[in-house]
């Protein structure tokens, strides 16, 4: 598979997940994570923002992030939004250990497992945006010409 294809498939998959889960949150009772998400934001804002309002904001936020991923516009903005989202996503592990663990950090509940699997998203977004964010000269959809040459030589030998 070419790097360009892998880049686009990864980005489109992330966009699909964010759009799908974001849109679900606009409809009451459709997202299995809505209670957890609303309560998390409620706690993170020191109970200033209601869980109901937080869910609407999260729906807009996730949908917007999905659209940025889909269109590949404003990659730095998308990456910052992603980081903010991941802080919120992982915070129940600290804020609500009774919901996320069965007595031990090594024994996550189903909710805890649902949260921990987001490390895959961290890896995927890093792979997609690292070249843009860290100022690599080569294209984010391919390797440098030297890397391509070295790889070709290694495969032939």
C-alpha cells in the first residue's frame, strides 16, 4: 500500500468516526457515551457547565473536528482540537475511577476499555499530522526521496 493511500485511509477513517459519533450526540439517547461525556465535562468545568449543555458543545466540537479531518483543512487546528478532545476523553480515568476500573487500574470496566482504546486514535492522528506539525520538508503523504531509495534498496536485497 502506498504511503499516500495509507495517509488518506487513516484520515478518512478518523473523520468518519468523529463525524458519526459527533452527529449521534445531537440526538438524545442515540449515543451510548452521552452520559459519560456529559458528566465528564460537568466535572472538568467544576460543575459550572451542565451535562446537557456540555453534550451539545461536544457534538458540535466532534462534528467540526470530523469535518476538518475529512477536508484536510487547517491541520494544526484539527490537531489542537484532537488534543483537547483526548484530554476530555481520558479524564474519566482520573475523575471517575469507580466507573472506569474494577478496583484496580489493571482491571478496567467496559467503560474504561472504551476509553483506553483511544490510544489507537492518538497513534493514528500523530501519524497523519506529525510531518505537518513538526516542520518536515518532505510531503506528509510520502517519504523523503532518500528514504524511498533506501527502502527500495533494502527490498531488492
